[in-house]
């Protein structure tokens, strides 16, 4: 396991164990990872499902879940409290009957537990689509004040190297305002994982070498980000080699504060970000950790439906580390 997770585990052991909700408790990968997390005393798993079904699966898999909390929405004693809170959170746009129906859904139920501080974070997506995980979070948890959209980053890890790539998961065609928000939130995420944030706003142009609506959008994003947070070390527009290679930076952007030493890379579109992180992973030999959702009031993270037990384990650690 990379140094990233060695450090995370040590940090989590020094704090009160965080309650992480797993809405997909009858998925073998989820249950096995939750058992491991509980055994290692890294998080306190909250498994959503019917008690007998979860216990039967645990017995068949020969995994110990005695330290996990199994919660069934259908028998939860505070269900009415969740219903009332959901109606309030949705500003009365749902009836009580509709709310009762919606909260039987394990993702909505689990997200309400996080919203009401009955749990600290949520990990889902092993058996659900991204929208099934993210939609309840956006409706209930919502984004932080000053943040209009959530975004998704990957921590790219290879030996001692760690970089943040954003947005590689959520926003297809971000505006200048969106890119500025992504940069600011990515800097916060970088700090969480002991990466000193030096932010490069990427493009196919470096400092005016090409002019188009696409490059102007990135240039404007840099301006907006600096206005919102003057403490940021951020510059662009940069081609990737200018952001990453000191000798290229010295030639192409000699007056920039980013001198080929960027650690946070903000891509101009989801298309570019998704391609970029996969190339880095497959050709560069980096481990891609994520996607990690950022910008929400409380941590909710989305697994791939093709995930492994190890992926569940790692994303749960990250989710616990995000708890403020």
C-alpha cells in the first residue's frame, strides 16, 4: 500500500473513529472491506440493509462484522425524524408519503444519516450508478457556501510522488467560474493529503501562444480564483509540459510563479481530465486514487461498479480523512 494510505491510516488511528455509511451492505466487496476496516479500528462501518440478509452473507463469506452497525431503513426507530428532516431539507417540495418512499432507498437513507450527524460520511457506487450516489448528496448534503458545484479529483501516486488531477469525474464543460471553484477546492484537497498546492490551469496554449475562446476561459478562471483567494499559488494557461518540466517552464513562462513544479493540475474539461488521468495511470505507472468528491458540506464518495474490495477499503479511508 502506498505511503499515501500509510499516512492516512496513522492519522485515523490518532482520532475518534469516524462512522462511514455503506448503503450496499449485501455486496460482497463492501461487506469484506467493512469487516477489515472495523477489525483494524480505522472506521466504524454503518451497514445499510436487512439484518438477517447482511448476517447471512457475512457468515457465507466468513467475515466478522460484529463491530459493524447494521441498520435497516424499514425498522429504523428514528425513521420519522429522517422523514421530517428530509421534507424540511427539500423545502416542502415533497409530501410526507413521498418522503417515506424515497427514504426507503438505501442511498437516500444513508445520506440523511450523514446530514443529521448520525454518521460522518458515505461510500456507495459498487452496485449503483454515479447519479444514484451523487443525486442524494446534492439534494441533502449540498455544496459548501460559495461553491456552486461539486467536482471530482484523483490523487495520482507513484512511490514518493503525489499529484492532484481535477476535474476528472463530474463537470463536462466547466465555465471560468467553475474552473476557479475547482482550483480552490482542489487546493484544499491537496493540503488534506499533504500535497503543497501549486496549481496549474491547463490548456493547449501557454501564456498566449494560441488564442481562442477555450484559452480565454482558462485565463479568466485564473483571474477569478486569485480574486476569491489571494493566497493561492496558481497560474495559467499552461500546456502540461510547461507546468511540469522546469526547463520548459523557464523558456515558455519565465515570469511565472509556477516553475515547472506544479502539484495540482486543473484540466479545462472533463474530456481532457479523464483522458489525462488514465494516460498517467496506464503509461506513467501511477496509482489513480479516487474519484474523490469535493465541494460538499460532508464527505460522500462514489465507487466504480467495477471496483474491488481494495478500492472500497481505500475510498473509505479517504472519506474518513475528509471529515472535518
